[in-house]
C-alpha cells in the first residue's frame, strides 16, 4: 500500500520540485536542519542553534529572478565599462603594484583581469554587500526550489567555515546570493580557493590586499587561465559567418577549435585578427546584443574561465573590456 501511495504521489512531488519560485518557504527550518546535519556531519542540535536567528526574506528570491546578467549586453555594459572604472582600476593597480606583480608571477594570472573582477564585484573592495549571508542562504535553501540544493550546499559550507575558521556568521554580510568579501566568493569557492597570501594564518578576503588579490588569481589558475593570452575580440558589425558557426554562435559556448582552423574556414574574416591572437589559440564565437545590433565576438578559452566566476556572457565580456581599458596590448577587444 505504501509503495502504491508513493507511486501515486510521485507526479505531484515532481510538479512541486519543478514549481517556479514564488517567494514562499517550501522547506521548514527543521527539515533544513536535518538535511544539513546529514550532509555536513555536524550535529543537528548545532545546526539548529546556528540557523535559529535566520530570517526568511522573500525579496531575496525576487532579486534572484531579475538579475542584470539576463539583460542584453547593450543595457549591462554601461553599468561597469565606464571612465570611472578605468580611473579607479588604474589607481588600485598602482597602489597595490607590489602585490599584483608578485602574485601575477606566482599564479600566472594577468593582473588586469584580477583588477577587473574586483572592480565589478565590489568596486575594488569598497562595497562588500549589506545583506546577512545567513538570511540569504537560509531563504534560498528553503524557498527557491529550482536551486535549493545548490544553496543548501552553500549554507552547509559557510556553517563549516564559521566553525573551523572562527568566522562570525551572525555578523557576516554580503550579496543576496550569499557571496561575501571583496572578492564575492560563494562559500564553497571560499573553502576551495581562498588563500592566506600574507601568511598571518587567516584567509582574510575582507581587508588583506595580498589575500584578496591572490584568492582571485588562485581561482583563475585552478580553472585553467592561460597567462598572457587574450579573452575576446569583437568582429565587425554585419559579419557573415558560415551557416554552422552562425548557428553555434547563437547557442551555448560548447564548440572550440583553433584559430588556425577558423582562418582556414573563413580567411578573409580571421586572417586579419592581430597579435596577441595566435594560430594555436583555442577559440569559439558568440553572439551578443550591442549598440550595433546583434554582433559576433571571437572568444578565447580564457573567456570561458572568466565565466567560471559568473556564468554570463555579459559578465565575461565586461571583465574583458575593463581589462582592455587597463591594458590594451593583450586585451584589446577591437
């Protein structure tokens, strides 16, 4: 009888799991505590006491459903690619030149890319976010079924971090998605990639410039960044691609070839691509909405690495264009 009831209930359970997030709490505090205890190995009583102060905030779910990354690049770009970003970026690089030089030599990640990330994420450490991270992750773990498992993993990770690294979770503030610090790492990224570069025994991604810069560089190194190589290059408006590549550019970033292969297929278009682009670069083509209408861009595999930080074409292109404002020799986009 129980088996049949389970089978009969399955369609309704699947419907509930697929239900569009609506700002309501779908998982109770007690259910969450038991899930976290099972997944982290931390005693349920400890979990209960840690999440007891957490507040469910529907506005966080609303914010998750209207992210700027979903807007056309035409609207997204002016938020970040602007003169003030260039001025602050150059000042930040100059102020921390010693750290950037040493860290670039050690991690083999270009300094201007790290600076561009810090510029977009927190205006070079000025704005870390004002939402309680515990509230954000509690809300998304219990009221955002589409990605509840992911955010429950983040909540479990930040609880473990708070216990092991003596991080004051009740005081920790960050973004609506639970990212924190000058580098806006989510908890699992902090756990796996943050580094103690200044050697004081603490991975301080809030105040320590060496820890901040090196943590971003370490993240990029671990995800395959190729030092000294470019990221993206806008193709002229009205560019004509082969049927295969036109279709590919409209889809996901999945097909990669060498630039030599593209030059063989479409020599008039790709032979003029200047240095530092080289024949053996691993590349693809994407399409974005710009002030020129729909426009294609040649992207290096480094572009995909930037997307590991934020899986958005908009984000990766903005990082590239800011890097280009700071250092055109490698990162010029036109």
